């Protein structure tokens, strides 16, 4: 059982990494690319949490932007100026959203993308391990963050798939 789980996690992690592609492409699409887990848009925009609240982000709670991993001592969101966790009522149902703000779009790409990738890859591996252990009826369930969009100086990390991020960003006026 342990070996099957390890093989499954390794295989799915490889697939997830290979399917990410070039996250700096501002016109990523899902046509012919498989599952899209990241996108870069609105490079010149600068946002604050109020813009996301007006777009439909509900009950955002401020998290520590300078939080460190207790095991490694490394910053969880290096160079982030603000981090907020809330939810969004998307067409796919209510979904958790984390928004990380940086001083600039360049900082969001340089410092935010690696940690966003780590966040979704950790969740994918953890979720797949749980699915293997649980009964087959939960094999189709997904949980946790599955995609992110870099929009201006912000990184929006969304539960489920990238369409949730896209819907929230589309509502920004």
C-alpha cells in the first residue's frame, strides 16, 4: 500500500510539474495544453485588497505576510507586503481564495510565483495521498489550492481550478 501511494504521488507530481508550462506567458490557454494551473495577466496593474472585495472576495482575513515555516525557518511568502484569505462564490460554488500582494509585478513574479507553485504542488501531493488512502468513492473529490493567477502586483491562489481565479479577476472594475 505504501509503495502504491508513493508511486502515485510521484507520478502525479511529475504530471503536475510538466503541465504547468511557462507561467510567464500572459496569454496562456487550455487549448491543447491539458490542465492550466497558472496564468499571468494585467502586468501593469496595482491592486489592494479593497479591489478584490469589490470584485466579490468575501470575508478576507489578513494573514502574516512575514510568516516563516516552523520546520525550515524559511519565509512562506517572501517579500509579500500583505496576504489575505477569503472565499469567492464562483460558478463552481464557494471556493477559498488566497491573495498575496507584492510591491510590484516584478516582485510578484520573482518572489511570489515560486511559493505559489510550491503551495499548489504541496496540496496536489497531499490530496492525492489522501485519495489513495480513502475509499474509492472519494477518488473524484478535490480539495485545496489547484491554480493561481499573477495579476499585476498580486497573486491569486484558488481552490480547485484556474477558472475560479479567472472569474474573480474578471469582476475587477
